[in-house]
């Protein structure tokens, strides 16, 4: 089969000097050069950006409103692109319900294993998920920790509502929340909270939803109000504050208390699920083991009818070991991973994909990797290539560069002195 190429003509993004080049498809091409020479301008700002832009244009207008927008790179032509997957060093988010096990799909395989051979049998694979109502601990909603509100920080009981007794800014004096309390006519706004009876305090903090008649723009409206603590919990704890903006997280964090769940002890699953075991371990105990230990435990399971699942588990766990992440656990929340760890977890995720003829784009994948593990990274890049994918890598490490099928050196220097392909 004749070699195909991604062709770029007249690229002028950032500091690029009318760059034209051909990048071989289904090969590993590594872009080298000093920092600021223009490597990323070619790989990310030109090739990857155009591939993502063209891919998004295949969706209808409604879908496109929810997708990132990419402007067309400054180039005369960019041709013969494949579907792009950018594996960068941006940290993984995902909130409390996203873990290394869920993002790599290893936990999904583990759940299927327990549903097949776990004793006693407690149900299908979904019951082993802390994200499913059937499996999650009902006391902590699958978080493994119980979150609450610190009333000593939320309230200043030496003040009245008119004096700003509620310290959370959504109920500051003259705010929308404060006005609803006033218009409800249920509370003495001048009475210090320390003088409130137990019934009055319970009404303020924990009352069930009720209607408040208020005026907006001169018109009467019935708005729903509820206890201020109940409302805070429903808005910021039940919905998982980690999925909200950084600004919101910082605003509410001082008022939230956190402690291990007293029922599941941090395991996140219901008691019935935790009674189901394989070789003496429940699924939460396996998820809390370091990958290097877990892989040995999985290898020790001898159950012929589960052989395909066990083989898949060992293979995927070995990918994590091979890329230097054997110290992590499957229950590690993804938003606690570093940028380098996040990129390597993404690599493992894509190694388990069945997609072919994809263009993978990597941003210095050796960052944070121990020198002894670089050869393992090279093997993983080669596996992606051998499946018929195009692999583009921006890299400085000579030990990674030597695995390249094709090298593009960009320079000669940085900034305005770079942006050229060096022969």
C-alpha cells in the first residue's frame, strides 16, 4: 500500500514562516526543537485544530452549539487529515464520581467480574457502581464521605437577620435570598438568632419548601422558599460542588464539613454489595489497592468461566504499570491527578479503544515519567501506531525521539527566530 501523507502548505500560525511539509500517516512522527520554536504551532494550532474544526462541522447546528469552537488556521491548505484525539497535559476534572477506574473503564470490567463470580450473588454489574442508586451507599450517595454544613461558620447567632446573621453571601442583607426571608413574614428580622426558639431556628434552617408571595417589577409572584441549610445542601452538596466552577467551589468551601461516611467507611457502596467477595476481597477493597498490588491479586483468581474478563483486567492494569502509574489506585479521584499523570491515564484509556486510523496528538508524554519507564512509553506509542493510527508527538526527551519513524525539527531558535523546518 502506498504511503499516505498529511499535507500542509503555507502554514503561518503564530511564528510559522509559510511552512509546508508532508507528515506520513500511520507512523510515529516526533516534532523537535527548542521551546518556542513553533512545534506546537504546527502540531496543535495547525494540524489538530483544523482536524477538530472539520470534525465538528459534521454535526448539525444544534449539536455544534455545545462543542468547542475552532477558528480556521492560517494556512493555504491542510489536507488528508484523520479524526483527531488530543492527549494533552490538561488535568482531568470530573468531580467526585470520576475515578481512575471509571475513566479508564477498568472499574467497569471489575464490576462485570463481580457480577459473574462474586459470592454471594447480589445482582448485575450496575449494582457494583457507586454512581448507580442501586449500588451506592444511601447514607453518602456514593461519595464515601458525608458532607454537611458548619453552622458556626454559616451563622453569627449574636446578630439578627437584619444585622447580617447569615454569613453565606447568598443571604447577605438586601440580597435576593434575604428579601425572600423578609417577605415570608415568618421570621423576626430584628431578633438575634441566639434568642430564637428551637422551633423558630428549625423553621429558618430546615423547613420544607413553602411559597412566598413577593413583588417583582410591580407584579405579584409566588416563589418557593425552604430552610436555608436544606437549600444549601440541595444546591451545593447533593449536586456535587466539585462539578461546579472554581469560583463557586471557593465561595462555598468554607461552609462545608467533610468526614468519612460512618456507614460505608469510605467504600462508597451499599452494605449488600460490600458483602459480595472474590477470594476474600470485596470490590471496594480491590479498588483501594495500588495497581502494582492489584494486578497480582487479579492474577491469583483462578476461575475458568471468568478467564476473558481476567485477561482484560490484567492487560489494562499492566498498561498502567508500564507507563509508571503502578502507585495509583482505581478509586483515586481524577481531579486529584497531576497534569503528567492525567496525560498518562488518557494514554491508557485510548490503548483500550478499538478505533483505528485515528490521529493521536501528544504533548511531551515523557513529562513526570521516571527514566526507566521511557521505553515502556515508547512501546505504548508503537502499539497505537501498529493498530493503524497516526501518532504525532511534541517531545524533547532523546529517549522518546529515538522511537520516531519520522522526525520534524523546527527552529532554528525560538519566537521570531523560529518557525522554519530545519533540514
